C-alpha cells in the first residue's frame, strides 16, 4: 500500500461553535494522507492509472468552504 500526503492545504471556512466564529470565518489548514495502491501507475507511468490530485483538493475545498460545521472533528470526518 502506498501513501499519498497532501499537506498545508489552506481554505477559508465559516465554522465554529459561536455565531461570531461562523460569521467571521477563519483559515482552516488541512493535511490529508491517503493509502492507495499506486503500483499500476508506478509501472505504466500513465496519468490515467493514478489518482487525480486536483479532484482530491477540490473535494476537500468544497467541504471546508461550502459547508458549515461547529467542530473541526466534523470537518475531518466529512473529508474522510
């Protein structure tokens, strides 16, 4: 199993327990580690055989920027 790490992805979201946290918003930094079998891509050297990093980034961005959560744990669970 291979590990792919996407680190220091920074987004702006409206999360928190208090109304003021949700209204003002804040920077949210996300580190993500995926465990994948990337052996086919490693052998073929073909982009079609690997994961699309842009799509992963966009999915995380959508969760953080387009949804609203009270807890960071809820953001993490949704991303997972």
